[in-house]
C-alpha cells in the first residue's frame, strides 16, 4: 500500500537546505584499464631508466623520475574508483560541498579527493518497541507497530538530520503514541472510530503521520501496520469482563428479537387458520410460555395439560 499524501499535522519542521541531484561520474572500467596500463609502462620505463643511468646518469635518472611520477598519478587515479552495488547509492562531497549522488550500478570513477558516503536505498523494516500509553478514554493500553520505509532523497538523509535511521525510529514511535492517545481502544456503542474496530483507517492515518514526520529526512514510508494492540495487564481482566458482558447483552437482544417475531408469527397463524380462539388472558399466557421457552438458556420441561383449555 503506497502512502497517500501526508496531511498537514502542524509540524514545525524546517525547509530542506539541500536536495538530491544525480551524478554518474565516469566509466570505472575505462579508468581502471588506463591506469593499469600507465602503471605497467611506468614500471617498465623505471627499469629502463635505472639501466640507462649506469651509462648516462642524467637522462636515466630523469626517465626514472618521470616514470615514478606517472606511477603515483596512476595510483591516485585508481583511488577514485567506486563500486556501486544494487540497492546502494554514494553521496559525493568535495571539500565539504555536496557534489551529487551516484545511483548507477557498477564500477564508477569520481575525483579521488572526494568523500563518498554509502547509503542503502533498499526497503527496510522498523518495529517500534511496545509502548504503554493511555487511549482517548484514559485506559492504559499496549501498542506497537512496524513501519516499512525507504530512503528516497539521499541528500536530505545525509545532511538534514544527524542519523536518519534513528530519526525514523524516534518519529515512528512518536506517531504511534500520538495515534494511540487520539482514539479509544474500542467503542462499545459504535459512535466513533476506535483502534480495535477501525484498524485499516487508523493504520492509514498512522502511515500519513509518519510520512509527514520523516519527510525532511528524505525518507518515504511505504506502509505501516499495528503489530500489537491490547489493554495493559492491570485492566485486561476487567475489560475482558466488560466485553463479555456486552457480547451477552447483544446476544440476548438478538434472541429476544427473534423470539418476539416467532411468537407473533404463531399468534397470527392461529388466528388466520382459525384453529383456536384465545382471549387476551390466554394470549398473554401463551406469549409468556413461548418467550420462556425461546429465550431460556436451559432446556424446558414440557407440561401436558390433559384437561380443558381453562383448567
């Protein structure tokens, strides 16, 4: 589930001072082969220069020095080679200035004196610790969530926050706590949204809030889900009894509703078929007996009347 646009949550986060721009550098294989060729030539030339220096010291030493310089230049050039693995990027800086981000896979070459910081762009999971907070009704609950996220802007992740991984962790926990305190654990009367009964809507709102909080760090929230939602142990038994009582009441209401319909159908059927004529008192007795039979939670013992209807 891709996170929709994050709403305005009133977060006073500063505007980013730098955003990502791509730089691919040069093909590293070309530079590698060229540098190796220069090293071989420099080595061979150095040997020739040393041999020549025995007979002609001036030209031989000069040739050897030139070859040494070329060899050092080739070694410095090799220091600029950078291997980029799939799912990784390198943030390139030159003397403290942001140059760009390399996302192209393979062997690339950049200025050897630049700094290259590795940042993973793979999809990551973060599971928050179980937090004990009070819901909107003041009941203590335990809640935790898992957040699926990915670095989208490597420049923001590198320069806007100290540690973007820790930033995501703290902001995710903050959002989980805020959501938990904004809604009740459950809503027995169904008058509003609750954490237990509206999990899909709540998790969507949670994703939006986390996305808004970590946007300045260049992070994209892919999905978030609640992994734990329960009453705190000290009130769990009391809340369980309340839920059980509510379930019993709801079941009784359904049973009574069905029993009343059955009794009405029985009286209407007797009247329509003209099977027996009952006065109001006998109708009341029949209704009472039928309701006892239909609504009782135990099997009834039938009583057979062998006399007349009124004795």
